[in-house]
């Protein structure tokens, strides 16, 4: 079964982070990078977001 992928608005809702914060954290290596879905679209794998959330809870 294929893994679910989240687009940016869904990632913002799930994580509670703003677009600016997500991209700033990505540039610092503190947030997972999205994968390219099409030439113009990117999305984050559900597993990457879940792993990031679980690491935040432990911190």
C-alpha cells in the first residue's frame, strides 16, 4: 500500500507550525524536507511527519 503524503497546508495543520517556520526549520535541518510529487508539487511523507512529531514529544 502506498504511503500517504501531506501537502503544506496539511503539514501546517498537523504540526501547528507556520509556512515560514517550516521552511526556516528545513534550512537549519530541523524539519524533514518534502519529496517531489510532480514538476511543481511537493509533499511530505506521513512517516517523516510522524517521526518528527514523536521526536518533538521526547524533547
